[in-house]
C-alpha cells in the first residue's frame, strides 16, 4: 500500500472506497486491528508524544483526515488521492451492502450522545445492527471492557478525543477482542446532532478550519496546530528521519 510520510507520521494513500474495502478485509484478520485517522493536529502532537506516534505508525490503516494534508501533499509532489475523514469512512462502512448485519458498538461523547447517534443512525440506515453504546466519560475501564466484550461487536467506533482514543484502544485491543476498532474523534457529536459539520461548499473551498473556528471559538488554541503543521512540512528539521 502506498504510504506518505507527514513529519514522521505514516499515512496510507487511499481513497474512501479503498479504505472501506481495507476495513472489510481486516474483519477477517486473525487478530484485533486498529484503524486511526491522523490529522494535522495529531501530527503536530505526535512530534512530542512518542507513544502516540508509535501507535499511529503501527496501526493497520491510517487514513488522511485533513484537507490541508491533501493540499500540502500536492505542493510537495507526493499527492494524496483524497481526504478520507473519520466520519465519511464510518458512514461508508455502515451503509455498505457488503456487510449487512455487521455488529457495531459506539463509544464516546458526553452522556447521551452515543445513544442519540445510535437512534439517528438506525433511523437513516434501518438495517444497521448497533449492539451497544457508551459515553466517553467513564473511569472504570474494566467495566466498559466487559460491556464491549459481552456485546461482541465486529467494529468498535471510539470517539474519546485525539490521543486518548488511540492510546486507550491500543492498550486494550487484545483484551477487547474486537476484530476492528476505529478512532472517530468528534464524529458522534455530529451524528447525534450536537454539532454541525461544515457545509460541503465550505469543505470544497478548504476552509473547514475557519467554519469550525467561527462556530466553536473555544477551539482557537487547537487551530494553532495548522500553522505548526505547515511549518513542519515546509521547513523540516534536519534531524527528522524519513522513510
């Protein structure tokens, strides 16, 4: 599989369709697999977080969840095929006719968010088989792990916030025994209706970051990751290794 390096973070150069096909292939793997969705913020964070960097790079699939990654890759002459956001990949998997009856578990968000997301998904995709939901504000890992194991999902979608979700899944991947676990960030907030996704015309103009800044001004510190990401890519440190 074609891989592109973003400041030491390996990203699979795949289309949405290719990523979906890869997920279905991973379902028949002999061991639990992790899918991550690196974006510019995570790439910046990983520069000082060795554990996160190692988890991302060792994941079975790493999709490019950031339009700025697509733009930068083109400028640097190693173009990504397209952006593959976590929410788009999740919905592509859910609505695919290839795996009807796929057992799904939703983990993350504030209390009530995962449940509302499940209701909305069931309304839009009647054939969906959601076997469990759980908010992300838990302190007892053992209890949640037991609940997920009892539900026996084929896919666990986890939105626990960047960094935490990758580390939590990686730490408990074997114990959970779920064929495929995927990080989805704030996807459940959007599906539940808690937050709105930027309109497609805004996404097409590559200014989704501006939409988020306007609609969620408290994110301004997180938006600082974008110029940091650009600096990393266009002015790489001499000490950074390359593949």
